């Protein structure tokens, strides 16, 4: 049975437990960071940060909107990065879980091609090993019947993981509940990804690449166009009604 | 907390002021959200929009230091719209008491002020007595000198216009809050007030809380489930360490520190034991002699006898009116009057106000002992940036301290639950629990005095002091023992037996107890009740999540303080659905009531507020240093030159240190037009010592920042992420600008006042993260507590031209 | 459905005759061999309390061979229900942390560095400093001639990190010495 | 009472099959056992799913007495216990006994005789049910132990199904005992689960302990770091036995009363296995615990090696 994440951003408080435990589990060192006028740190995903809580805020009328988005690989069902790969076996999909896994063969891939193919701008290159890296769904843990580290750590009920059908059901239930307070709530790219985000507002307000169709973001980059070309099955934002 | 954490879920409205509960007490906030799920509005009043605001029903931004104006408006709203709980106010508070005609209030000042000493003579803040020595009352509440009418008159000045122009809160928002919270004035509704350092860290800190108490009493919210005034305390055992009084002004169990004016025990007890002639008033503090003598017996054992006041004669006596708190300790240290001392698990070079002065003061010490887990800005003050270590003569001892899991003992949570933690592993390396350090050091001192004699050796040698640190033996001693065979009623207690609860403590030396409040926590039959993990409760108790058999709460396992006020005069709960106690078949059920007496209307019944002399809650509270009713005063440093309520700009009694380093900006000082507030951060704890040493947390929050509104940033030409210099009259701090809509300018007296906010967790021992924010704050404090005013200072900001700290 | 006269209350519980697996005809050889060779370890669990805020979330610390191997929230603490905030979740790291000091350190007057010392030396030296200070500065009578027995030149700050037992002793010790400058986090 | 996130008794066959497959892969030595019991567990689960629940009006419960420890069945007027399921046993036997015949060759012949006795009416169904509850019933050619084992397996799905309904009656009431809130029997298994409450804030990471009834498979919350047999809470008296290679399997032992209970830590599991399968998979650990001198609080239906 394929697995899926449900990331309920309405429950996230940006405690960053997931961000911290992800790198601790993987044994990555802290990267030197600077305060740059935001709590979001490091500024972006890195080869040592496969999970990053993104912060955004808006003043709408008299109301402050403060959004948190624990960004990570979506483990696309039909992954554009896999489609874009030129080396056999460098990007594979685990049959049991649906996890998209980057192997050591990614050393030989053209990084820009792979990164550009990703509609969510996830892949990063490890300058030391030359491998292309990203979240691997904690496949070692999942194969041992253990939850991915970010899910295990989350104390807010924001991170959920399990059989895809169970997660879809949970997602639908949560959406109905959240829509009572936030009519614009939606599930991001639910049909095409294994990391499903529940957001309370327009996805682009959370993150430029929150959904594959980045029409909400200013301008469409080459990256997005390429991603579009390479991923014909990619779905636009879906809204469950 | 008058109540406890799980009780918050019982609230019908939650007012959070001066606390960012979601970020700093996330587990407490869980119960807030449970109340919210059941329909309670959650109201967050705070200068900054935080995660607490995001999860609240609404957030109302308020200028730092104007909480009294804000709440004064609420009092007026409640009284004028008659939304108060009439029976409760009439029967259980001192609303009907007639105040002395010598009492007056004029232009912000209460009667009795001594301008030279900056203190009040409080004798005129008293009640009129009748011939029988009882307080005169007017049950109709119409007498213009009764408390109710005085209160009404006092807060009649707090109209929406004045409150709005002072606080910067729109009138619409004021009404929204007032309406939502005042709705709990009905007998079967409860509202809870949650606060933290946002209320205490002001020159009017105590009066902030006093005014919330007045609101809660008017609404009948004290003593009930889902009500009360609940401090979300930030430190691990800050409740227990306050109860055991690691504080200069009190002894364990909230007894006044002896001073030179009370030469012997009799004088001390006379001055500190209130007396009432009202037979229905319990006047619990009338028992003070029993608790004080038992404490002295615990301290001095057999050497404490009636002849030496059970050891009172040996105790240090403070100088009357003298203040020995943080601010004045560092003032004296700065002036070279302090030779040495101990710093355990705290980091004043980082967390005390006016850090420049604190750090300079430490240089004057001859010696210092630091008990810590890791190096801090305090332990290593002698090698801080910009100083020549060689010139600093201080001898410093660094004692490695055990972590919580490496020792056993009890702590008390904010809800007064006494809980045991077991020792899981041996202390790392050679580290030791602080209790071991204290015992070993004191034994070494005692040995020296035994061998060599010395200054006034009696108290040193006469202490009943253990050879080794055995925590559970101390737990028993905290509970207390019979020091000899003692008969109480029909029951004989043998020497060495544990005292079963503080009603059995005696004033004749036959009992000992380190702390009367904890007496009953260790029982001969049930053992150490702090270890209790029994979740059993009756259905009545389960309804309000009382958990009476889990751990043990002081006093006497009472979970909701003043719970006799939750029932009417016949003992029937005002809110039967969430009853705390009820009088059934001739006995109380539910929580442990405030004393065993029957309900107030019955024979032998008593007033519910047993800790006050007259048995009534104090709407008019004669005990505080700065007035019997809270009044708005601006912070010591304020952006305005005057305010709408009186000609008295700031608290006339506030405490101030007076060295050359203790400068204050003038009111409305054009050099420092911006209000600064400080706060903790989610990723780092307090001064940051623990968490800055955890690399992933430092990665997530690497450097000191200053949060400011986009409007202010624009005015100052500051871009998000720029390094700026924040400057007060006392010092400068470099920080990264975080331009955010979560802070907003305030419209105050018709003009814009900006407020900025900074965390205080970054210090120089972690390279390039920035240094103490408290270099900006001032050594001024509340007149009752001397808690420093961290929450409102005046500063200015500018873009940095050169960066040295980040 | 009729109610049986028999009491259907206890299904084959303890004490009832059980059929051994071996009698069922299953090949148990491999399982027996596996079980016999199974190495087990004994772990201990201790209820402790998170040392951050005064919610005092109870924790369960697991210990193997005297070493702390995990810290989790105690689900039976009514306040937390087993939850821990981000800081509480980092408790293991706080206990097992290379930044901790593990030996007494001493910084001599004018020195630029810390040096490690033995506990016994350290305690004796501190006791000596206390005595010197006390003997030198002890105030028996104040300016008005009143007996005051106090030592103003020595202080203690902290700590709310102390257990109740440590606080009780600490207070007793300080008053015994005559200290009046004592304060802690409750005031800041 | 707090209910576990996965309700017992609503087992999906999938959970059983996944658990069997995983266990057989991870501990190959247990393959024969798993192969034998797996089909029985599956068949029982199917029977349970189709079994009738508690019929007629719900028993009148005194919440106060319940919270004081008087379990549901003990509060019933006549104290008979579970409702008679004998009417369903003939059909159940047709489903279950052939599976058992396949799984347990050594007793196949006896089970066939039993089948015949049930089909022919030689063994009254009420007697069969009574045998499941430990009463001595004679069937020529069938050993007493075999009969008791088979009968208890036959009634078990019906008992478990009824218990689901009874447990639902008390789901909001506190129950702090070590014995089953429904039938008062002792637990033979326990589990640490992630629980979620309605709160949209901090939740437990896992580790809430539930005991599971040896008779009706009800689960109820019970406090950690305490011995369900003697109530010991002194950490020095308690010991968790684990094999380092399977840390999620524990035997929670008490050195004061020398008992233990198996415990499956599902705190960080993705798929939570069927607990019958899990308990069987923990047989090696159970044997180790016994070898170290601890006795189980209650025995599993399959008894010992």
C-alpha cells in the first residue's frame, strides 16, 4: 500500500521540531545561519536541511495572518524529477511506499535539470558527495515500520503519515472541519503527490512553490515551465468540495 | 495560580494579558484551546501579535504599560452596566465596608503620601470600626464611603475616550473585550485570567494583578471552576522556590522577614498576626505563631527554645524599609559593598536589568560561586568582550550541577501540585545536585566555626543541619514532625511522628515544619504524597478535571483556592454543572473546602475568604504600597509627558537604583521616542544558556533581532534584515531588524507611538549571536515586589554603520 | 436470545487448563532455538519532570546500564497527557550534552582561564571565603543599636531550578549565616 | 475512559495479514507458528465482524460504582456475564474448526470428532459454550484440553463482539483498575499507543499504555511505570525486558511480585499490527521472561511451548 503524508498547516505552530529532528536523525550538522529579518532559518532547503518551516505573514484589514509551511519533498506519484533523469536508477520510486528516492547515481545527473524539473523546488546538491539529495520519506525507518522522524516528532498533530487511503480520508475530514473557519481552505495537489498539504488560504501565500501551479506567484520561471512540460500529469490545485 | 492547569478548560471566557502562552506555556495553552472548543472566547491583549494571538478568538494590541487603564475601563463598564455578580459582590467581598473618612484620592495620589521618602503612610486606608471592634458596613452599598461606591467613583474616570487615547486600543476593540469577558458575571459562568511576566515586569506590576482580581471578584470568578487568576509561571520550580522563599523579604511559608524593629519573637508575632473580632471570620493568618515557631524548630531543632525565641534571636534582622532584591544587590555590588556570594542556576549578567551595570558590579566581587550546567555570561563575566581579565580580581568557583533526571526531589507546578521526580541516572561526570553542594559547603563552614570560632557562631552551629543530602528526609522535614509526645484533642502523637496537616502545628515548640503550607504532603500512613499518580476521581470531580488524588496540592490538597466562594450561603454551587464543592448531607463533597466549617448561612458557618482578616475579598485592598485601588501610571520611561487620568505621571512609589549608571530618559524624551518591550523566545529558554548550546536550535534562531512595524522601518529607512543599533539612555545593542506586521504603531494622545520588541536570550558566550538586550533596560521596579520594568523602556533605533556584535 | 443460566464471565483465563503449543502439532524447534538464544536487556523507567516551565510536565526517562537513553512525556500526567513542547522534547540532548561542565572549575584572581579542581579543595576554599567574609563583615547591631545579626556583604541568587528540598535547605543555610541578600527568578 | 486510536475488534484482515507477513519475515523462526495461528486469527476476526453484539437494552450502569472499580458485567442484575451465544456456535464451528484442523495436525482427529458431535447435536451448544468458559464437559474421543481450547476459540469472537458494545457504554468514564472494565478478567497483553485528543494543540508523542483483556480483548488505559499485578510504582521494583533487536517488544516485569505483562510499543509504528499476531510474535520474549523467573499476569490461549 503506498504511503502518504498529510501536513495540516492549520495545526502547525512553527515549533520546528520536525525541522530539527529531521536533521538530527540524518546526522546532519547545523549549518551556519544569520538572522535576516525572519524566523525562517535557514533561508531555504539545503543539502543538510530536507525539511524547512517557511514563515509568511500578511495584514489583511485589521487582521494579522501568520502562516507556517513545513516544506519537504512531495514524493509525486508521477515524479517529474524522475521523468527528467537521464541515468537509469538514479531516481527511483519505492514500489511499496511510493517514496521517490535519489540514489548515489544522481552524482552523474545534471543537477539543474533535476532541480528545474521539480515543480516544488526541492532537490539540492551536496557539494561534498556531489549527490542530489532531498527528503527520502525516512525510507529506512518506514521499511522498519517506523514513522518518518518529522511525523514522530510533531506534537501538534500537524504531521501525519500512513496508508494513502487512510491519509486521504483524514485529509477530507480535516478539510471539512477547517473550512468552517477558513472557507478558502484547500488540499494542495492531493491527487498527484504523496505529501498533501492542508492550507487555510491561497497556497501561494504560504510559499511560492506550495502547489505545482504557481500562478499565484509573481511570474512563471523557466523552472516552472520546464516542470510543466515534463510533468503532463501534474494537476493544478484541487479543491475538495 | 488560584486554580490549576486542567481547570482552564472549564472557563467560559479566557482573558490572556501579558502572556504569550502558546509559545511559552504550550501545555497550558492546550487547556485554553479546550475551553475555546467548547465555545469560550479567547481574548489576547498584548502589544505583539504572537502564536497565542493567532489561536485566540481575537487579538487586541495594547501599548506596553497601560494595562491598568485598559482594565480600569472594564471595571467601569461592568459597574455601569450592572454586569457584576451582585450576591457575590455583596456577600463575599468588602464592597459594603465603610472606609475611613481620612482616606482620600486626589489627582492620582492617595492620602498619606510622604514625598521625601516616596512611600505612603497607609493608616488612612482603613475601615471604620463600630463599638464592638467590627468593620462598619452598609449592605445596601449606597453609602458614598463604602468600598463599592469608592470603587465606582474611582473608575468612573476610565471612560472609553481616555482609555483609548492612553492604551492605543480602539474604542471598538475595548468594547469587544469588555463585553466578551463581562459576560462571565453570571452565577453559572466563569472567566479565567492568565498572565505572566507581561503583567509583573512593570512599575505597576502588582496593581496590574490587583485590578484583574477586582474584575474577577466583581464577576464572581474567584473560587469557581474555570475562574481565578492564574500566573503561568515560567521557571521549573518557581512556585516551590517562592513557597520556600529564596527571596529576601519573606521566610518559607510567606512570613515577613524579621526586621530590626521586631527585637524578639513576641514582637514579631504581635506585628504579624492579624486579629479580628468578627466571629464569622476565620482569619487564618491568626495561626501565624504556630507556623513561625514550627519553622524555627525545623531550623534550629533542640537548640531553639522558648528562652531564645526558638532561635528567632539568632536570625538576621533586615533594616526596616530596606530592599535587598536583585536591583539593590547589584547597586550595592556596583558601589563595592558586597564581597562574595552564590549564583545558582541563574544568569544575572544576562537576565538582570541594566546589564552593563550588573557586569561591572560583578568585577567588584572578591569571590563568587556559580552552580551551573554550563558556562554563562555570569560565570565567565571576567573574560567578556572588552575587559582585561588580568585586572579582575574576583575568585570564581564553578560547580558542575546535576540535571533534573540525575537527582530526586519534589517540585511544585504553577497549580501548586507537589510532584516527585525520581533519580534516573547518576549525575554526569562529577556534577552534583545543588542540595549536595549546599550541605557540603555548610558543613565545611560549620567545621571551621567549630574549630576556630568566629563572628556570632551561634546560628551557624545551632542549625539542625544534615550530614548528607537525603532529599526524602528533607521532604519529611518540610512536612514536619512532632518534637515531643503531644496530645491534640483526644489523639496522642509520638515524638518523631509526621504532623498530619498544618491544623495540627503548634506554637509551643512541640512541632517542627520547614513550611506549613506543605504540611500534610507526607503522611505516616500514605507516605510521600508527591509520588501519588492516582487518577481516580468521583464523577463530580471528573466533570471539572480536579484529579484530587494525583500528586498533592498545597494547602491540604485543595485544588481550587477560595472554593467556598463557589457556593451560595447555603452551600449550593452557583454553577451546578461545574461544581467545585457542595454541601451534601451535612458534609462537603468535591474539592477540599477552605476549612471544614458549614456553609456561611448555617450555624458555625464562616466567610469564604479565610486568608483575609475580615473574611472578605478585598476590592479595596489596604495592604499594597502604592494604593488600595489600582490607578494608571505611566512606566518609569514613557513616551508621553502627561496622561488623561491625573497629573501624577508615573508610580510615585516605584523603586529606583541611583548610581551613575542608572539613568532614566525623561518623559517624552525626543532622543528616545520608541517603546521597547522584551520577551522570551520559543526556541531559546530564558537567558538562552541551555538552548544556545543546542546547535539545531541555534541554527533555527541564530541571532538577536528587533521586531518593528513596517511603518517604523519606513520612517527610519530600515530594511528588513538590516543590522540596527537599538539605543537607550543606558546602552546600545546591535540587532537584526525584523520588519513585521505583527507589531503595529499605536495611536496615543492623537499621535503615533511606535513599539518594538526584542528577545533577551542572546549573549556573548555564544559567538556572533548578539549580546544582552538587558543592556537597554532600567533598574526601576514595582514598589511592592521590586520586579524590574523590563516591559517598557524608551529607546531609539537606527541603521548600524558598523557591526561588531553579530 | 435467552440468557443462559450459566455465568459466561471468565473465558479460559489464568488457572484454566491450557493446551500447550507442543500438543498442537506445530514444529516448534526453530522457535525454541530462537527464544533460547534471545538476548534481553533490562531497562528502567523513571518518572521525572521537565525542568523548563512551571507546567512541570512529567516525563518518563528510560535508562539502560545506568545511562539515559530516552525521555518521553508521561501520558498519565493529567496536565500534559504525555505531550512535550519543542524544548521539552529536547530533554535528552540537555542531559547528555557535551557543553555541560563535569568537574569543578576555578578561576584565580586575575587569571585568564579556568582550571579544574577537586571537589574537596573547592568546598574547603569556598567555606574559607564564606568564613572570611562573614567574620569580617558581620553586623551585630545596626546604626540605632538594635540587634540585627546580619551579613550584608554576601548574597545568593537562585534558583527556581532547585527542588523544594534544596530550597528549604538553602534558605535555612543562608539565614543561619545571616544573609539578607537572597533573591531568585521569581523576582525577574 | 480513553479509547485507543485503533479500536480493538474492528480488525481489518489487512492488519492481520500485514502483521503476519512482517513477523514471518522478521523472525523466520516463528514462521511455523504464524502459519498455524494466522488462519485462525483471520477466521476469528471474520466471525467477530459478523457476530451479533450485545442484544436488548443496555445494562443500567451506576457511574459512581463503575469509577470505584465495579466492572460492567458485575453491575448486571444477575451477574451472568456475557449473553449466551450458543445459538451461533454451530455455524461458527463450521467455519472455525476446519481451519483449526488444518493448523493443528496433532489434534485434527479430536477436532473432527468435535465437529461431528456439534453437527449431530450430541454436544448441546450450550454445553459447548460452557466449555469455552472453563466448565468441564465430556465428549468421547475429545481430550478435555482440546475441547476447552476449541470451545474457547469458538466463543471468543462472540464475547469480543459483545464486549465492544459494552465498552462503548463506559468510554467516557474513568477506569483505573488493572482488571477489565467490561468483564473483570486479567489482561494478557498491553500496548503503548499514540493517542490523539480533540485538542488542536500539543499532543502526546505516544506511549499511553493500554491493557488488553485476556477474555474479551477490551482495551483500557492504565498508567505507565506501575505493576498491574501488585500496584508497585517504585521504579526500582520495575524492569522492562527487551531484546535489543526488537526494542518495540517489551516484557514489563515487576521484581516485587515477579510477574510480567507483554507490551507492544506502537509509539512510532506506521502500521500497528493485530495484537493477537503481535503477542504470538513476542513468544520468544515471553519465554525469556519466564526463564528469568517472572510469571505472566494471565496466560494466552495458546499457552506455553
